[in-house]
């Protein structure tokens, strides 16, 4: 069966996506009446599938308290409500309290699933003292609860992703811009000073007597893993697909003296990356281009090494063949090395995930 995006033209898909955003924005200001009588029981039926751990639900508008999952004693419930008894151990059984402050929460969750939950949390429609435990609760019950979506939330996801799911040359620029061009300052607020926006490599068995490892140190460890893994030499010309804010290119030149051509589709990232490269004194060694990897011409001398750090997720499964064909076209045939970092998941989750919107 063909995917929805291949059946719906952009002229239709884009208005549908905007319509979904308008509904999202209006949820909190509407009185849903009969719709709430459908949404709330549907969500509660999902909660009722919890078998491991405990969810204490406090529904303030309805003045109700409900317990889902493993039942607890009165004293434990009191401690849970005070946020005192949730263990941080990875193997602990999660027990958590969720307080519903507004009935708009039920509609958001019903219509938009995880995105609706996030928006309700940001808007103060729900309160949860331990989000980590809340998410752990759903992880340990994922087999019983499926992916936690309703029919309507699945439909909403399909509609909102129609215009952006297919990663064509034109859509790729829109997709990247929508995510990365919002504000460099926003990303700087939670990234380490090196501005690396991908998974770090932490020490597996840190010495308790040593200072706590910083995020920046763990990120530099990861970047060095790529530099060493690609066996980058001073004479190498390296292609980086996915510039980010320039951390890999800067570190690679700093450590080896190589040359780097780095590709990005984000104007904001390119501007800041070039500022950071100039500040590091490597403008003559690093060339940042606002170019899609598919549009890069085959060079007379292929690249010695290619590095791509958590960019593969943005390719789209229907374009993976094209992606690796480009790697083959751009990489030196004799002695060329390509190194990738990407996020993986259990095979059993792939089909449901591939139909959604990240």
C-alpha cells in the first residue's frame, strides 16, 4: 500500500498541516462538551492497560482520584502525592502522580498524543513532579499500551506530516529550517559550549573520586571517536554531511590539520558555524556550504573521508538508497572511509514509528 505522502499533492497537504496547527492552538480556548465524553474515556482506557508500576491520577476539574496499575497502600499514596517515594534507579518500578488541572488536557492528548501531552505540560494544564518516572511507566508498559495513540491522534499525525514527510530536495530545506532556524540562542541554552547537538559518549565506569564528567567532555570524546575511527590524516579532505554548529569540523582540524567541506541546509547554523570557525582560526581549512548532499557535484578528486553525525535520521527511509549512492559517488574508492552516527530502535517499533511525525 503506498504511503499517504505520495498520494497527496503539496498544494493540498500544506493547508491541511496549517489547519492541524490551528486546531492545536484553539484546544485550550474551546468548550468541548460532548467531544470530551469521547476523549476522556478513550484516554482512561489507555491508562487502564498499565500493569507494572502505578499511576495516581488526580483529576481536579472532576474532583476525582484514580489509581491505575499496581494498587498501593494509603500511606504510600500519601508519600507519592508528596513526591517522596519515586526511586531514580533504572530498574525501579515507576510510581508517579499526574494532576489534571484543565479538561483541555484530555482533548490535547486524544487529538495529538505525545505532542498534546507536551503542550498541556507547558501550558500548565497538567502537573507532574517526576516526568522521568512518568515516561518510565509508559516504557515498561509499552507492550500492553501499544504506542499510546488513539485513532484521532493517528489521523492528526498523518495530516500534519503530509506536507513534510517526503524528504525531497525542496521539502528537505523546509524541514531543516523549521527545526534549526528557530533560534541559535535557544539551542545554546541547553547545549554545551562546543554546541554539539547529538548523543555524547560518557565514561562507562566513572571514578567516584574524580569530578563529575561534563557534557562538553563527553561530546569531545565522541568527536574524537569519529576522528580516530575515520583515521583522518593532515592530508585528508573530509566531507561532513550535517554541519550543526561546526563542532566536528573545528575539532577535526584542530586535532589533525585536515581540510573539511561541511554541508548544511540551515542558514542560522551556517552563520554561527562560520563565526565559530573564524574565531578558532580555521577559515582557510573549513568550507561550510548551504547545499543538499544530493546536489553536491562529483569532485575531480573524491573525498578521502566522509563523516555524518546524526543526520541520517533526517534522510527518510525512502531516500536511504539515494543517500548511500551519494556516499559511494563522493568517496574515494581506494582507501576511503565513511563513518556514521545514527539513532536506532528495536525492529518491532519501526513500522509504527515510520508512520508518525518526529
